[in-house]
C-alpha cells in the first residue's frame, strides 16, 4: 500500500507510539462540529449535555455562573480510558496515516449489550432495556470511537469506512457491529457502504430512547463467506 496513505489494524500493545497524535486528534475532533466538547462543564449539576461545554478553558459560563477550568478530554484521562478498555476485553485499533502524520483513528471492542449499556448509557436508563431487547446476551463489536485530524486531511476521512469495519470484524472474529453517533456522516457512511445490512435507528424517535442514532451492521453471512474464501 502507498505509504502516503497507510492503513493498519493494531492490537493495543502496538498503539502506544501513536498516543500523542491520537490524543491531539481526539481533542481537536470532538471540540468541533457536531459535538463542541471543548471543556468540562463546571456546573456541579452537570447541566451541559454529556457533561461538556463548548466554551474554551478559562471562559465564564453565564448559564451556571462558573468559570470552566478543565479541557473536555485530558491526555492522561484519555490514555487511561483506552488502556482500561484494552485490558478488560478483546480490542483493536485502526489508524490511517499520510506523509504528514495520523489522519484518522478508531477503536473497537467486543462485549455484550448489558456491558455496553452500563458503560455508555448511564445517563439513559431506557437504553439498557432497549439494547437487551435487541441483542439479548449476544456479543457484538462496539465501534467506540472514530475521529479524524482534518487539519492533515480535510476531506474523505470515511472513504475507507467499509474496509475498517470489515477489518474489525475479522480481527475480533465477530460479524455484528454497532455504534452510536450524532454525526450524520457516520450514519451515511454505514448506509452507503453496507446497504440493507446497516440498520439505522433514528435518534429521539419512538424506536430509540436516545439523542444519538444507533447503527447496527450485520455481516454474518457475507463475512463468513469472505473468511472461507481467504482460507482457501
């Protein structure tokens, strides 16, 4: 593959050299549209959605009458979270690089619906019931984070979305993937690349009690055929 556009899957043991670039890309990505997670909410009641604020550190928030003091995502905090994930379940990373540096990274892991609900939806108890009704005790791949450094690659960062998802499925040996998102580009990429194998539950509707879209990609039959072909 052309070194100017290198894509690779890494076990957690191989991701450490990328941490400085991953942390920087993560902070920049989620500070922008559509998240605007720039700083931690200074309000003791955490009235900002998700506990994050769009104001820069040092700014005064008139809504909670406090000055924001901490960035939304601190370096040590992020690295610790990534390492805790990797030490507790099957996990893989995916990274893309060009001649300038890391342009995109993603982390995915395998777990059951109950664990995903406990870790990702503490603020939405109804999702615990919803996830269990959809998946039961079946394990799936959770596409936890996908983030791009648009200062190094302004466009086309989801052009390899299909290959990324299939690669996670092969490496984690599971043909079912799910993720949540408020980014319409992620939802469109799943629909574009997987067609009717991507099921999208739209946010804040009767079918989904959450403020984020929920996407399921089921490649059970097709992935098994691909794996068998690879073995020949």
